[in-house]
């Protein structure tokens, strides 16, 4: 019963959200990995595209798949921050290393905290709560690393790529885990009335 309630809280199609987020993270991760130009301008371009697109998709998909109004509101806030940060990065892509470090740090701190808070708030209620906490914590760690990191464009852009790889791989696993976890539950729900009839 608890599993059924938890899954209905996020909607049966929520598993697609982490899959989409994973794809949006892995594409720029590959771009960074296979590009030798790790300048601040390149980093702002890649980060801007990632933050903007992922913000738009998280906002749209979360509104459609999250049943809890507070969860939806928190993810809309997170998405809005991504859209704003991504737009700023693309417009001011020539802002230099300091601007790149500052923008990514602020984005990661705000979105990481919001997602971490969403996971803590949804404990034992939503099946995605553990994923929200881990992704939020990972993003918050990125903010701390960028804050404490000595200014270096190559290292900073490389770390952004590493973060995107970790994020993408984890979200793929999380998305398919939610999808597969929902299947046995649905089968159990449909089988239980028949089982009672046979008794």
C-alpha cells in the first residue's frame, strides 16, 4: 500500500523525468570530453545550453508528473533558476573565468539546495526522494568545489564535465529503477482481486 501511495504521489510517468534529465546532462558531458578547448567562454556556452534546456524540461515535465503541489512548486523554482542562469551564461558567454565560476557556483548552490530540500521533505512519501537528495547533494558539492577551486579554466570546465557525467549516469539508473519498480506493483494490484475471487 505504501508503494502504491508513493508512486501515485509522483505520477506513473515520473520515471521519464530523470531519463530526460540524464540525456540533457550526458550530451554536454560528451561535448566537454571530446573538445580540447576548455576555455571559460566554451564553458559558459556548454553550461548555458545545459542549464537552459534542462530548466525548461524539468519545469514542464515536473508540472505534468508530480501530484504534490509543493513538489511541483519547488521544481518549478529549480527550473526557473536554471533557465535564468542558462540565459545569462549564453548572453554573456564572453564574461571570463571569474564570471563562469561565479555563475555555476550560484546555480549549483541554489538548485542543489532546492532539490536536496525536496528530497528531505518527501522522505517516505515519494519514490524519487532518495534520488532528489543524492542529486541535490551532488550539485551542492559542485558549488563548494567551484567556490574553493583555484581559478583555472581547464580544470573548472573539466570538473563541470565530470559532474555532468556522474549526474547523467545516476539519473539513467534512477529513471529505469523507478520504471521497473512500478511494474511489479501494478501487476500485484491487478492480480490481487483475482486472487481474492479464487479464494
